[in-house]
C-alpha cells in the first residue's frame, strides 16, 4: 500500500501542493508491479501501521484528524471505518499497533507541549 498525501499542481508558473486522499494497493509480485486498487481515505494519508497478522491496517489522515481502518484479505483491501481522533489542525501523522493489537495515535507536538517539556527538563514541573 502506498499513500498519496499531496499532489503538485501548476500555480503561477510554478507548482503548489494540494492534499490528496488516495491510497494505492500495489501487487509487488506482479511483473511489472501493478496497482490493484485505489482507495479514497481522508485528506493527506500519512502514517500507516499493519498488524502482525496482516489483516488490519490503520492510516492517519493528517488534514482531517482521522484514522482510516482497513481490512486486508490477501490482495483485497477495504476501508471498514474512519475514526475521529482530533481536528485537522492536530496533524495526526503516525499510528502504531502494539503486539497485543491495541493502537495509539500521535499528533504533531504543539508549541505549548514543547514549552511544558522544557520546564520539566529544567526542574520547574
């Protein structure tokens, strides 16, 4: 699976990036490799995790504040759910699945988070 987070579009004689929502399912055993399916997720799919069994994937949608839940059965991948974990401004960009099959998401650290970490390091908290 390959996420297409942004596209380059012509703008004022140059290029600008705009969010995309596509995830491509690619058969790497085909010669040449072939796109089997294109799924539409949330805006800017960015971080992905696949469980150890290989039948579940989670994909962060950075500009939506959501995580797409995908089922995997061989070469067939389907979107089964979308879970809201924040706002688009939170920039949810990474997700992990633990060996016990629980999962966690991580949002972009905000300036106030960094300030609190600095105070903790300096012994103020």
